[in-house]
C-alpha cells in the first residue's frame, strides 16, 4: 500500500474532553495535516488497544479500507472485523478551533474519562485515558531497548517475545 502521510503524527499531549464531548487536537498535530493530500475529514474508530480510540486522516482511512479486501477472504474473522470496524467508524471534521466532537456511541465503547492523552502514532492519532497511557508508558519503559529493534529493522515484524502487557493485549 502506498502511504500518503508525509509527516508522521508524533508526541503526546494531555487534553480535556469538555461537557459537549469536544476535544481539541493539538496545533502541532493539526499542522502536519495537508487538506489537499490528507482530505478535510478524519475518521474516528475503536483503537487497537482496549479503551482507546484512533483518528485517521480521510485519505489514509480510505486507502487502507480499499486495501483490506475483506470481501475476498474466506475467513469469518474478516467479516466480523469489517462489521465491527466500519460499523463503529465515524467521519468527523475539526472546527475552526481544532476541536472535534466525540460521538456518544464511541465514548460508550471506551473508558476515556475527561482527561485524555492525544498521542501521535505515525499515521494515526490515538486517544487514551490519561491514567491508562501513563501505565502503558511505565510498562513499556522496561522493554525500551527491545522495542527499538523495530527501528533497526524497517519493514520487519515487531519483536516476537510474546509479551503481554498490563492492558492484557499483545504488545509490540
């Protein structure tokens, strides 16, 4: 798949979800979005880890969706994934102040609380409950050297230690 994203989303910022479910995306992250290249909308989907949500640019989401080819797979999990992932996705737009409104139905799926980390994750932005992200970072700190092998081996799978982190999901 051809990756459209030129500048990766990086860094982590603490933000608050207000009483209208609005969340401001940091200016540093908004600044790397090129509407002509990335599209004007973003897609909010359930995250790859428990109790997280992920934001994708419109162009990346559409290209990734086209590349999945779940209709050509003879695998019930592919159909389950397709229905869960696309049925839970919401197309959203940032307002003039860089805020987005988090849909109630997606907030009901996760336990973000009101204080969240907005985390750059290369081609996506992940939303974490503040305490959940801090616990995750503490957990992976002890494996930092092993995780850096990913940088030294571009295009290869992550370390195969089989470690399961404190969140209960398979880590890198």
